């Protein structure tokens, strides 16, 4: 028998995007430079969202969303150190106005992975000045763009960025040096704090929090080594950054995609990224976040699924686990799917399709996927149906 499960009143429902992945035309950042060097795929025009944001937000509104997360492109705002582009400022103010006009509460991410060339060429987040520079940039954004913005995310997925850039070496700056990883992460912690106080200086009532990619690390047997590894990774990946920044955190943004087993691996359906689909994992990472006694907004949860054959069940199964966590007193206040649009998926280019909306990257035609209408029903009714 199906039961209707109600989410809390005023729950926020929406989707997320990130500037470099959707806007197009950004050539003065480290990823564009790496593409010119042949080290990563070319992004180019991407989804042309820079010019099509209003019609894209019309789609989000049509799909019943009441919030949306964007990111500000640092290379647009500060193309040279200390020199700010007011045309870019006006653009992002227009983007925020377009969201509000459609009843979409903005979440604004100040930095999502890409760095201005002047910053990356001077050591990026290895430079001792990096946190202060990020704080200055954040203060400018707060002063010029963030008026009436309630939810601000200084940094997206710090562990993902440092791991790919300084351990795996497959993202700019393409290093394989654990010591540099630690230096960069420590500077990101300082940068988050600097950004927090910069935003609060102009908007003391704004809510500021990181967007954390947390993984459910699971020991799949009683082997004590596997249990120790799972516990260590839970501390290092999921909690270290939060432990260091909890005084400068008003809410926690959660990005959840998969779990990581230590021990025998379970046979699971896979996304087009090859990631096992494990909805129960989001329940466990939410319970883990409950220890911080902060509101939680799920900023990203989605899958690469070009045929749209798994997205419907993925959304509903994960939302059931979110509902379970809420019943267990985790203060979850919103869910934003990744992503509204198919986009540039970093080293995979345009091959991986995460969007509720399919993009033809030749014609820029938008086509709403069937799963998006399933999610629309959730958004508009604030409920899911589940066999119990």
C-alpha cells in the first residue's frame, strides 16, 4: 500500500547550476587555459546560460521549483587582481532579479572550482595571500551583488577540488603532492572564514555555509581494518573541514552522490559515471551531519543518466531517505537536484548528462526530461509516495 509522506512546511525544492559549467564564454580562468593546452575538454559556449538564463529559469518555474543555486564566476568579477568588472556585477544582479521574479529563492555560491588566471598563476590556494584575496573578492561580491540574498555558499566541495588538483592530478593545477593538498585545504578553511565575515559585514542576517561533498564510507564486513578505514575517511573527508569552520557556519550544504565501501563490494545499479546508486547513504551522511545541530540544505544530488531511465527512481528513493533523516530529527530544510541543465562535466566534457533538462549543445535546444515532471509533482505537493 502506498503512503503519502509529507515534507516540512516551507521546504525548499529546486536545482543547482554552476557558472563555468553552463554560462559559456569564460576564457580567462584556469580551466579554459587548461583546455587551450589540451589537458581538459573545451567548454566553449557550454549551455549559453549567460544569455539564456531567463528562459532557463522559466523552465525551473514551470517545473514547480521554488529555489535555485547559482555560482558567481570569479574570473568575470575580478579579471585582474583588485580590478572589478561592473558589467559582470550588473549581469549577476540581473540573474538574481530574474530568479526572484519567478519565485525562486536564490542560493549564491561565491566560488565553484574555477580560478581567475591572475590568481592561479600566482600559486592559487597555495599562496599565503590566497585567503585574504578570497576574502576581498567575497567582500566585493557581498557589497555589490548579495543584497537581499539569504543563502550564501562561499566554497563548493573543498575536498573534491584539492583531491583532484593536488592528489589525482587530473584537474588544474595538475599536481600529485599530498603536502600541497594539505596546504591548499588549510588555506581554503581560512578562505571560508574570511568570506563568512566579509558577507556578515554587509549582510548580518544572511545565512552562510559551505557546500560539502560528503560520502557514506561503509565497512561492509567486521574486518577491523575496514572499520578503521571507514571511520578515518568519515572524519577526514566528511567532518574535518566542518570541524574547523563550525563557528563560521550557519547551515551546512550537502552534496551527495555515492557511497564508498571498505570490504566486499555490493552489486549496485550504476550511473553513467560508473558510480553505484546507494540511496541509503544519504540517510547516513545526514545523520552524521546532525551532530552539528545546524540546518541542512541538500545542494546537489543527482546522476549522469543520458537515457533518463534511472533518474525518476533515483530522485524518489533518495528523497525517501531524506524523509527518514527528517523523522530522525535532522533539520533538513531543502533539496536541490543536480542539475537543472546538462552541462560541462569537467574532465568528461559534455559526455555525462546530469540535467533535468536535456541540452542539444549544437542547437542549444532545451528539452525537459520525463523525470523532471516526476520531480515537479514532488515540488508542487511537498510530498512523495512510498510503499511501506
